[in-house]
C-alpha cells in the first residue's frame, strides 16, 4: 500500500450475492495476491470503499482477520455510491482504503465470556467478531450470539447463523419481530426478549458487544445493565459520516473525539461520559 | 535565535529577492478589507493591514484542491509541482493558528498534502498593533516564539528580524547584505518599550480560564437554542477561522467517465448536511447542535486533544459573523453575561 493514506488500493470483487432485498454481500481482494494475504485488521474496524468518479464512504468489515485473503462487506443500497456499487459485477475493480478505527479489544476479551447482541444491519460488523471468536474458540469463555431482525427475510446471513445453532460451543439465539412466512422456527419478539435465555451470567467476567439501529440501544443496554455487567465492558460500534478515516475531515466529530480514530467502538461509559454518541 | 535588523526601506528590495525562491504573497488592500494577495507588483503591499479576510491557512489547506487524479484504476497523487511560496505579513496570532494546524495535520496520521505545502511555504511573520476586535493577549497568542521562518518586528525605521528556521536562514542568505547583524543596546531598549506599549493596546480582553468546565456545565443550556435561532448556518465563521480544518470530498469526472480527480473542499460543521449519513439520518439536524459543536470544538475539545484552545484571538469571527455569534459574544453569554 502507498504511504499516502488517501490513495485507494485497487481491489477486485470476487463474489457478491444478495443477503436481503436491499443488502448485498461483497467479497473483495487486493489485486496483488501477496498484499491480499498480508492485509490484517481487527473485528470492528472499517474501510473506505470508493468508485472513482462517484465517491467514497465507510463500510464495516464483516469478515474475520483469522481468514486472511478476502475482505467481506454487507452493504445496504441507500445512497449514490451504494447504488453504483450494486451495479458492479464479479471481477470489477473498486478502490479501498484502510483498515481504520480502533476495532474491538479482542485481547481484553481473552478468557472472558462474550455476549454479542445484534439488531438488523448490525450483523455486518459483529459477524466479524463472532467468526473471529469461533476461529479462536480456545481463547474465549462462553459465547452468546443474540440476533434480532424485523422479518426472516431481513435477517442477514440467515442460513449461516441457523447452521451455527448446530454447534455445541456457542449459544446462538435468533429472533424476528414478526414471522410473515409461517415457517420460522426460532423465537418471535424483539431482541430484548432473548435476554431471558441468559442465565448464570458472571457479570465481572463478561464483555457485551452491541450493534444495531439507534432505537435499539436504550432497550438493550437496560437489559445488559440488569445483568450487572460493568459499563466499561459494554461495547458498541457506531455510525457517522466520514470522508477520511484518519481524523482530518471532521465529519465524524462528537465533542472531543473523532469516531473514525477514537472509535467506532465505544464503551457504555464513553456514551455516558462524552454525550451525543447515541 | 538569530536576530537581524532590516532598514524599512529595504523591505521591498528584499521581498523582490525572495521571488527567486518562490511566489511572494502579502497583505493587499481589497476595497475596505485586506487579503493575502500575490505581490506580482510590490507596490500592492500594504503593511497597515490588521487582519485579512481569509487566514494564511488558505496556503496550507487551499479552499479547493485535487488530492489525486485517476485513470481507469490507477491513482496519481497531486503532490508534485507544488510551488514554493513566501507568505509575508503573518501576524503572531495566525502563526499560532498554523502551529495548531501543524499539530492537527502532522502528528497523528500525517497528512501528505498539508505536509508538502507546509514544507514549501515560507511563513514570514509581521508584528501588529491590535484593534478593538483582537483579543490575542487573552488567548496568549500575541507573541510567537516559533512556527515561522522569519518574523519581522516593526520598530519605526527598521524591522527586527527573527530567524525561526533553517529555511528562514537560507532566505536571509539570499541577500544578506541588506541586513544588519549588529543589535545595539538601544535596539533592545526600543524593542522592550514597544512590547510593553503593545501589551497595553489590547482593548478587548476575555477571561477564558476554565472554559472547558464552563462549556461542560452549559451543555444543556437554553443559550444554544437562542444562538441556533439566530445562526444563519452560512459557515463563514469556519472559512475565516485560522484553525478550522474540516473538509468535504468530491469526485470530478471527465465526460469519458474513466478519468477524473478527487478534490477536497473546505466544509463547515455549521452546514446542515455536515453530519448527514446515507439513509437520511442527521446526527446534528438542529442549528443549536451545530453552533454548540463549533464552540465545543474550539474552546474545549482542542484542549483535551492538544492541551490548548483552538482560538487564537484573531477576531475574524467578530469581523465576519453577520449575526454577531462569535467567540466574544458566546464566551460572554456562556459566563452568564447579557
């Protein structure tokens, strides 16, 4: 990669398919194979993806660094850039910069129990963490994965997560607000209804990670606090407008911090302390 | 630090010599205001200026510039062929502004575009006498000990010239014979008297002690709504502020659709779209939230980040804001005045 942090690196789309009606999975790889194998990152980090002539925006990484070579994104068609991204096919080239951001402190998670709470599109960054923990299973205590979507068709990576239910080294709980298929065999209700399944939690020894739509945080955090988990062990990853990824353009500023370099992962204590984060 | 003397009537001769090194810019009158203009004709130079409309940041972070060109999938950074520039007439407060930009752009994740322009821009400071909008003494930015290449201190018939960098020394050597290297006791005396006199000339004094705490305690204050109602969200405060660094990014594409460039443009957190994300959520929809952010960032956040407020007391916001939202009025209201 060039030492100019603003120059995108050409990456090739190797695979893409629809996760839901408006969210598409993109698997990309640096054109240079050696570089592809060396590219390292942390779960929770993001990259700046661009199409020259259209623009650039931040996207959470959905793959895990424990499986090097390919970078995965789950991208919702929501604006000018993503509309153009959806028009691209396999083997077309996009520009990518990064990784950026602090990511999840996976070293601190070692030997701890992990609860991953996801709403909707929050599955994109937290899938990275989940896969990372499963790939390094011996380093962590119990792992709980709680994911809520509006309808079965809106659950990202639905098949992948349903398969995870077969494993005996993970508690995987899935829910939908409403089943419009009549074939949903998992829980029905908002994601907080899954919290009753969390019994015998050892709060001091547990980290919780949360990502979802803004409305979800308050209710989920109330439940986590009821479990007695310390505020600094509750982590969430946030969204902001970004144009640089390195604390210069100013768009992601919140008070004294830049989401792109001081975040996007923040603790619940940060939220109370710094205001306006969520 | 090396200090020399330059007779005042040699100034234009000296600036003329500097053209051998690069383009020479300096204060030029434009209607009733001043700008940093290209001194293609040295008679345009007007050292009576107090503050230019735009600060010298425009040389280090131009209002609009290309970061790279692209063709198909290769990218070519636009860092070569930047001109050498001399900016004469930079006042101490503005030099402090540049020092703040240096920290911002060069410490964490160094920015090559800022770095290259900074390297190629010689900052030639000039002493000043404040008007009723200057409050650099309150921000402790009324003297600059570093951050310049040369600094000219006006002492009636001569300038005391402080050499602040290796480049500054090179620039002196371009025409050393114009300078007098002998500083007499009487010159020192004159300088001391001038300093003491200038200190007394600050008519606007703001007590900025404890501003971070005062900002924190005012976070939920109705004051922000009041200011938000008044603010026109024109962003002029950001454009004229020597320490506002925020920018937007835009791609420009040629009609062939495979070639173009990625540009950076000055942006302002006062603009409504500043924190708008795709999908339509705006993290700072209300003007009151945006005014609060601007002042939080200047008077509190920078202190957390760099140990120093990002206001240098230049008075440009006082001079510019059409509805009198500026550091003077906001600080006064934050402290319960008016």
